[in-house]
């Protein structure tokens, strides 16, 4: 009985000033007072709420007391951390195809005192904070830049109740639908109102930041960003032995790639700034500053990150719904996954960790996902094998082999369109930065992770819409 966890229901009898304070109290009790009798936990919470000044210097309850007496950020001391001399071991998949900068960046992350386990996916390349394709498990520590700026960036594939030939025979209607029912770029939004339950999520009322971001989230719902975000019509070819419950035929399909828009970017920047102010690291590692998962800021970020993830999913829901409704077509099955996110997961040692996947696809045993190639290369529908060496993860795409600047300098729009024409791919918008030549060979990437995922089928892009950067 002493190990019984406090629940939100238990706390209903206590008057809290906000849901954030309630969540903070519950988290502290369940983490640091596991063996305290249930009634004593509740009594202790009440005492802190009534007399916070008594607990200001308490090792664990001080966090709650600081919140209640409204101590300013300047009064809460930051803490400096040193990096470990040698990086902890991490597994690398497709080592010979990964740039040395990405490996060195992952080595830096594995020198953090909070780093428990790491892995680098075969599509890895240099990024901010963690490398793109980096997976990092920590104990009760969350790194905002380990998740990334585009929180909940996501793939979503709808396999339609139509043969693949539908795409080839209805190109005009599909192009028109993409132009009228999707929106790309950082400015503007869809011209017709979007309705989704996410807009009424109580999470938007939990912090001043989320309240402020709600209005723009309403406007941007169902839209996509710039860069490598896209919505495509294409053809899915399923394997004979696929486990999706569908016959191994060729199907028409919609594939989308985008994230949480301004909502996620603002959350990421806000909490990265807080992390850097509280967690002082050597200059080369500053972007890896973390928040204690039990702290007020850590709880707020976790709540905000999960809300942004749900918002990203809602954007894909709207994209697919708007297109299928406009065309009068039905969906057989939908497969989707985040790849810029953090999860609380139990690893092989039975302990729970925070697993950051920065540009990496969840690939626990039996979990489905989508790994795209490029505008001319197929994407893969995969099923995870649950490989512990990769922390149950896989690549999130082909991965860049050329920076956006280099791609822009070495490719013209004319030459790119000529290539697409030869591959019978129609592009609406787009830029040379996203030229197929800017990406690694998806076949090589897939060969490097055959121990991580099995292949259920392929998606071949035919009509692509992107932002015109």
C-alpha cells in the first residue's frame, strides 16, 4: 500500500491554484515519496500549499514551494554542469554513409551527465542540439532541442479505396484538389474554417504561452510548413506478406509530412531559453540544456510538447479529410508516426526513461511507420522489430547528403523539373533545396536498417505539393 501512486482523482479533494501546480504536486509525490503512506502524501501536499515558506529550501518540495510563493526566475539559482570526458557508447547504423559531423554531435550528447543510452540512425546528418537521426534516452530530463523546433513533425499515409491507376487517370482533379485544399508556407492559412476537437483541448488554457498561441493555432490548422514538408498523391504497392490486412495490390494513396507549425516552434524556443538559463553547460553543448522532468518548467514543457504533438496530428487529420472529402473518396487504412518528439518508455533494464527521437521513427515491435525517400524515390511502409540497440527506433527518411544552401547553389529549378518530368512526377511549388539529389539513396538507408524494421510496402510519389520557397 505504501507504494500506491497518487492520481488526479485523489487530488480532487484539494484546492489547487492551477492544474500545473496539481500536476507538479502529483509528480513529486509519485517520484520522491514512493514509500510514504497514501494519507501522509495528501497531508504533506496540503501542508506545502498552506505553508510554502516552510519548504522553500526542501530538496524536493522546494520546487512546489517556489511555485506557490511566486519566486521570480532570477531568484532560482541556475546550476552548472560539466561534460563527461568520454562519450558513453552508442550504436550507429549505416556508419559509412553518415557524415562525421553528425557522429561528433552525437558523441557530444553522450557526454552529458544525464545521457543513459543513445543511437544514430542511417539517415543521420548534422542538426541543432541532437543530430537529425539521433536518439537519446535520459533519466527524468527533457532536452527541448533534443526534440527540435518542429515538435511532433509527422508522417501520415492514407491508403485509399481506389486502384493505383486512379492517380494516373485523374491528374487534373488531384492537382486542383491540392491547390484548393492545402496551404503551404509560414504566411497565411486555408481560406475555409477548420473544425477539430484539438482546438477545444483544455491544454491551451494551462499556461500563459499556450493561451497566447491558441489564436494562431486555430488559423494554421490543416496547413503545412515550408522546407521539406509536402502533401503527395501517389501509388502504394503492398508486399505479398504484408500484415496490414490488405491484399497485395497497387492502391492510390495520400502521403503528408508536416508538424506543429508556429505552435511547436514557439514552445521549443520558449523552453529552450528557460533550459539554457537554468542548466549551464560548456559553450559547445549549450543547445543540449535540459529541464528536470519534475520541475515546474519540465512539467509545463511536457504538457506543451504533447499538445503540440496532438496538434500536428490534427493538421494531418484535416489535410487528409479535406482532400478525400473534396474528391469524394474513402480511406482503407491510415498509417502515421511522429519523428520529432520525446516519449516515456521502459527499456530492457525495466526502468522508465525519456526517449528523444530527433528525426527518428518509433520502431518498437509491431509498430507501423512511414519512411519517405524523395520526390523521385519511393517511401517505405515499415513495421518495427523492437531492436534495443537502436532504442526501438529507425530512420525518418532518406536524410540529406547536401545542405539546403549547397542544393540551391548546385541545382536550378529548370534542371529539377526536367528530372521530375523524366520520372513522371508532377511538382506544384517546391524549390531546388528539396531536389532529389540533395538526399541520400533511400535504398542504401533501408539496407542499413534491415535489423530495425521489416518492409510492408512502398509509396511511389506522383503528384507533389510543397512550399515555393
